[in-house]
C-alpha cells in the first residue's frame, strides 16, 4: 500500500502538473534548508534522503577527508574519518548521519513555506517551458472564474488572467465558458513568467480566419491587414496568390457562413472583407466602403490622403462616431481627411503645391473640448465638416446637441 507521505507527493505532482521527481527534489531541498536553519548552518554540505517505502527521512552531513582541516563545515581529518569508515582515505567524501530525533515532524513545519515557494517557482518554470514556443498562436481556453473585471482562464492545468483591456467590450464571461484567445508573448518577470493573452488583438482575427478558411491556412489567400474596434467592427484586407481564387469569396464563404463563424466567436463583431490593392488610392477607396469616394489626393511626404466625397456620402464615409474612417486609416496606414467634393480644386492645389494654408477647426470660436472631440474622429479641418448638420455632429462621440449647434453656427460665419 502506498504510504501517506508518498501519496501526498504524488497528489501534489498531479494537482500542480509537475513531474514527481521535481516535487520530490523540492521537498528534499526544503528539508535541507530547514535542517541548516534549525540544527546547522548555511555553509554545511547537507544531503537528504527519503525512503519511498518507509517514509524515513535521513539527513547526511557531507565532508571531504583532508590532511589538515581548515573548514569544519566541509572537511574532516583522516583520523576522524577512519572512525566512521575504516577504509576512508584522503579525498573521499564522508556521509555522516546527523538526523535529529523526531526530525520529520520538526522539519515539516519549518519546510512548509519553502516547499510552497519552490512549488510556485516550479509551476512558473513549467508554464514558461510549455508556452515559450507557442507565441503568436490561437489557444483554446476555459473560463475558470470571474471576479469583478478579472477573468481567470484555464489553459490546461495552468490558470492565468485575461486582462480587462484585452477583453472584448460588452462580452460577458462566466465559469465553464469556452473561448479562444491569442497568445501574444511569454515574458519573464520578477514574479515569474507572464502570458500576454488577448481577445482584442488584431492577430486573433488572422488566427480565427486560418481556422475557418482553408485557403488562408494554406496561404493561398493572404491577410494583408486588420483594423479592429473589438466586439463592434473589423476591416480585413485580403489578396490571392491564385488568380482563379476570389479572396473575398473564399473568406466570406457560401451565404457568408465562414465569416459568420468568426463573427460568432467575437461577440457579434461585424467583419468587412475587402480586397487589398497595391495602388494606394484604390486601396483607400476600398477601405472606406461602403462609402463611395469621388477623388483621392495623396500627400506622400506626410502620408496623408484627402478623400473627396459628395455631401450625401460624407456621413457614411466618416461613420458613426468616426468609426469607418478611423478603421480605414488604421488598415491602410494613411491619415485620411474626408473632404467635401466642392472643395476638390482648392484641395488639389493645396496637396500639389502646399502653398495655401488649411483652415483648422481649432480656429473656430468653439470650446477646446469640442475641438478635441472632433479631432478624435479625425475631423481637424473646417473643410471636412462644412455642410454637416446638427444631427451629423451629434453622431461624433461626445458631441452634445448644444455643442453641435454652436459648431454649425460657427461654420456659417466662415467664408
């Protein structure tokens, strides 16, 4: 029958997912520390042996046989060594049984904290070894528990935290829920290895697309860029290496089933799939869909694009709370200014010759707070907002009705 002591060792190994030999070494190390603290000193060479069958714990003091003793902690004279072992000779290592009476009971309490600390260190090392080669991977996780904004997820006998700022806004988590997370990096900290996991990272989209779409997994269809407003909307640019394969059709699937599976995994996040283009004007045009653009003028030096649209397309191009233009800007890597088509000749001259100053919104007689809110929606130029109604301005995040009225009145005074 398995002894109580060894049963506890095996239980620890199973619960912590740590090899039995590692747990046993941790216990021995803790007992050595306890002996040095209670009966010896830190300079001694101590060895602990545990008999699996009898649970007997034996402590040995290891000393080298020397002609002249200079350190009693580590050395023993040949004369004294022969008293312990008749065949002892210079250079031998003598093991002296120094086990105190009732040592197992005394040492258990002294070693408790050391064992706990060492087990925690072993768990961290195991976590690092298991995950260091899995960076940039999609991982299946089980929600273990939720405490306020803290979501603890089980990654297979290892539990870690999904940070609040990497949780999809509005998504509710509960114990037993199965979710997919993106492992960004594994880093070592003073408190041990840390897994940087996320539900909001753009690469989560790429990994989910690889999972659902064979053409993406096989790299026939390439994802060139991702821009996300997690849980709300996402724009993905794709291209095909095979002329016979339509990249958008491959990603969307029949009746949209492929992209819908990704949407379902991401709390209903709407996904717009567009075809990437090497022509930057065409790429920007596609990124701003469903809005229709009239002309796009690029300022390569500032990597800024002036996008001209008709008045009826302006609100669609900007999007609710500036979402459409913001995601298009992130996706293409261009700062996008939505301009009224009536300003096209003047804007063209500005972009080409860079001579005429652009009137900025901050020059209007409106509050700094209003200017800041408009800037967050990429609305920094007067020409971008001319012709917008009070209702249009209220669609910009944070703009109140009174602020909208003030802005509209101020724009009427601009010549």
